[in-house]
C-alpha cells in the first residue's frame, strides 16, 4: 500500500463534548479510510504515482493520468484534508490564538472574534459538502472555501487551518445545525499546530 491511514493523535472520545466519540470513530475509521483505500486503488493502475506524496499529487493534478485524475482529486484531497484536520485539533485546545498566528489574525482581521465570525460565516454558506480554510495569500491571511474534498494546494495556496463542513463531520451531534458546530469547533483548535502550519505557509 502506497498510502496509509494515520492514527488519531488522541483518543476517539478526547474531543468530547465538542465532537462526540461516535462521530470521531465514523469520521476517521470509515470516511478517512475510504479516501486512503480509493487513492491506493488509483495508484495501483499507475505505479509511478505511488512514489509521490499525497500533497504532490493534488498540487499537480494536471500531471495525473486522466483515467484516475478525478479519483485522485477527490480521495487524495480527502486524505490530505483529514490528515491535517486531526492534527489541528487537540483535547487541550481552544482559547485565543497564541504565537505568531495570533498577531497576524489581529493585524489582518482586527481581532479573533471578527476573524471567527468571518470564517464561520464563509463555512456556513459553503453550499453542500466542502471545507472552510484559512490560507496565506499575497502576504496576508485570507479566508476561502472549497467544494467536496478540494484543497487550497490545488490553487497554489497553503492551508494553515481548515474545518470540515461535510455533514458526516457533525450530523450525529449537531444534526443540520452547521453554525452551532462551527461555533463549538474553536474549543478544540490546536494553536501550536496551526502556528507550525503558518510558518510553513510563509515559506
């Protein structure tokens, strides 16, 4: 197997009450596993693809053979997105952003509350399935969304932080109340990891 499901960096119940144990098991073990399985299936048809990282694959979709391009886009994107997602959450998370990202949010959005409002609003309005993202663009932070499992790397941008607004990410606990999930999610954000991604984005 070229690609593998990374283990969760914490217990399934560790993000309670923000994200329930049942959702975490389903999301990680079933949904993320399916993206990995499908990506490996595509790579089996073109062995040279297995030598690349999932990030390299989704950054250069035009170089992926056409017969598996859509599969790689959807499942490679899903794999990259979820691998990041587990890392940017932590049981000891939440609170105000610390470190350089905190200062940059203050500078670019006028404060954390204004940033959260703008981010949650954009993610709530993402039609159907998709993601809300914080990216580094033109020397400042920007909020964007993508449909399905698309990733900002597909547009040459590096995702600093992203929240999954597919229904499978929140429906067991929040039902159709996406804004409630978005508001609660900030309680588990791992700012130390977000700061690492921020430094990576600036490079």
